[in-house]
């Protein structure tokens, strides 16, 4: 008697995917962007989230939560939301059927990290991996077997792309052209196929003035204040005024300010610093007081001996703050701190918050609250 191969495959796939109670497939979504990927082709956080939601909706999957790391590289797994997602998978006791990402490099760019994630966490917890645009879906046995090879190919392609981009930039510069962000004080003009950097008639005199002040010993904060007072706007940034940090970056770009070698006993640990700064900021602390607290804990930025208020602002650029006076804000804050849905339900009741229709909080009602 012949077996219908398509029917057999369909039945096997259904058995692999219908892992949860009442045949509900619950998944986590994960989104990530590095600082230079915010507006790249379809890689913004909103684009990633929409793609994951559409993919899950098409299959009738329930997204338990979407974890987001904004402004973090994939060179390692030292990312707050990623680490929290890993803890939630471990605590889920097999209830989370998969982690869904748009592309594999949103999760990691390291072959070693991918193997560790898959072998040490996903497989032991019965959790699959889906990378939508890479065609990876470890619900399917073939995809699971090919995962390491696909990761190797992706890593090789990324390295080749990086080398091609570097070679192109070197060629442009060798021909007298310019590639990159246009710094304050300059503009660009086209000469044939080349883009060249030339002084801007309006802002370049102010750049020379700022450099002159710096060489006279005027501090960066004072230079920023003088430019703001004169109504001179920086070229980039959401806030259209000069800050100490923006002035530092400009003078460093112009190679006027030379960074000194670090002579500090403090350690660099971005994850620990971010978590402490986030918690203090949610408690209403100022950037200056957070900087003092980070320094007291022996932490420092990557390229400085100690935290200042402006470097704390940079550290917190991807943080999201929640109004803990509301049940939704409190629940989101507790989730960010790594608490389980059951723990959040208990904390909400202790804080005097109850569901709109009365009764008590359950993990599912907490999840609905946070997604509303």
C-alpha cells in the first residue's frame, strides 16, 4: 500500500508544531538593530516587528512577547532583551515553541554563538528557531540539519560584503572623493561621479571659531553654550542644539581633540551599567546622579575613565521608561526587569491594581494587559 508522501510530511509537520496545550503554538519574537542599522533596508525595529507579526498571524501562532534590543551589536549575546528572552525560554517549561526573527543575523552574527544557543538552550527546552527571510525553520528536520551550514554561508557572505564595502570606500578616497556623514562646517559637491567635501560658507567659519576657542583652553560645555547662544545648529541629532557630547564628537572628528589612553581601575561592562542606569532612571534619578552611582560601582564607558551625565544619556539611548503608576506601565517595567508573568500578577495585586472586570490577575491577563 502506497503512502501519500505529502500527507505524511503534513502530519509530521503538524506534530512538530502543535506542541502547546490546546494546539496553540506560542512563540517569542526578537528584533535587533545596531546604531548604524536604524533605517537600513527593512531592518528597522518597526519593519522587523511587523514581519514577525504577519508571519505568526499567517500560521495562527500566538506571539507571547516580542523582545527588542535597540542599539546593540550582534557580535556577542551581551544584550539585555536577548538575555531576558533566554531566561524566559528556560522558565517556560517547553511552552514556547519557537523564537522568530526576520533574519538570522538579527539573533547573532557568530557561528559559535548560534551553535551554543541552539545546542545549549533551544534544543534542551524544545524551542525551535525561525529566520523568516533566510528560509530557516527548525520545525522541519531538514532545516534543523542545515542550520550550521546556513550560518557558515551567512558569515562568509557578511565578511565578503564587508571587504567589498571597504575596498569601494578606499577607491573613492584614493580618487579624491568623500564617503560618509558630512561633518558640521562642510557640504558636498558633485564632480563627475565623485562626491567631494568642501567648506560650507555659512557654518565653516563657526567651525574654525569653535576650534580656535578650544585651542585657547575653552571647555567643550562652554563652546556648546556659545554656539547655542549664537543660534548655530548642529548638523545631526534629534535635539537641535549643541551639547558637550556633540562638541566632543565634532572636535574628535576634526582630529583637534585627541583621546587619551585610559588610566583607570574601573571596568567596562555595558550590560551591568545599562541595567543599573535603567533602574535608576525609572526611579526618577537625574543623569548626573546616575553617572555618580555608576562610577561608585566601579564602572566606566568604553573610551573614558568615568561616566559623565552625557555618556549616561548615550548609554540609555535605547531604554524605554514606563509610568509605574498605571497597571500596564508597572507590568511592562517588571517584565523589563526579568520577572515572570506570574510574579508580575502578584506584584500588580500587591500594588492595588486589579483587572478592569474584577477578579485577580493571571499570566494570560497580564500578557493581554501589556499588549493592549
